């Protein structure tokens, strides 16, 4: 299996969370800045923190997302290029950007609160397999369906994601989709198997329909 994009864990005393965030924001300096919104210019959800990195050499401008996994544990698992940049950050560049964030911002800030950082292989990420458009449609479905997705409006949003995923043309297996959705934590875990089954059936149905895929 090809090497997956790495994640970074930050462990620290849970009572020092506010101090850690304040220190990370304080020491972020060019090309890094603390960002008050998410990748899509929306206010961040509770427990999500964002840092922006400007273009440096061949590396695109991008947004790095820090997510609260639980008290005393944050994880960096997404670095998303800006809208006007190539959709996928090459693996080597991704590693460089993540390592720079760790050495310049995360590690010094963690040290100040007696915490530690560690970079390791991540779980499956949606960004490694699906287009930005498909991910946006999936996120909209998950955020507005309250973990059920049973009414006609929700079903329509789900179908738009399925069509976009098919049109990406990458033939992502259903188990990979399920693992990516678990990592994203956008849907109740006990409901993921149902979405995986529907995803698998839909990809097969669209293939047999003779639908022409659109290029990304």
C-alpha cells in the first residue's frame, strides 16, 4: 500500500489548553499566521483551530487544521491547499509543511505547557482520495442531516456526493470511504456501515448505468 499522508499528535495537560492555543497563535510568524476561519471561510466549529501558510517556493499556500481529539490531545490531520492552488499537496511537500509547523509552532508551544508532539502515519483522510468538490458535498450532507439522512432533502444531498465521488473517476473502495469517514468524525460511527453499503451499491449502479464520468 502506498504511503499515506502523516498526522501530528499534540499531547498536553488538559487544563492548559487555552495557554497552548494562545502560545501557538503568539509564535506563529511568516509564512504562518493564525486564521480565524476554516478552509471554506466559515467560522470554525468548537474544537477546531486553523493556521494559514503563505506560498513558499514550490509549496502552495494552504490551511492547516488542528482538531481537539479529546481533553489534552489535539491532532493535525488536514493541510488543505487554497482554492486557487492545485487540489493535492504532494506527499514530500506535505511532510515538509507539517514538520515546519511542528518545529516552529507546535513543539515550542507544547514545551511551554509541558506537552509533547509527534508526527506519525495518519488514518485514512478524505483529502487523500476524493476531490475537494466531493468532500464539500459530503460535509454539507453530514452537517445538515443530524446523523440520520432520511428525509428527501438529506437524500438529495447524499446523492449529489455519490455522483461527485463517481465522477471523480478514482474508483475508491467502499472500505476506504468508510475509514475516511471515521477519521473525519462527521457521522455517528454506528451509522457509517449503512452509508458504506449505500456508497458501494451506488458506485456499482452508476457504473452499470453507463454514466460518463466528468474529468476533475
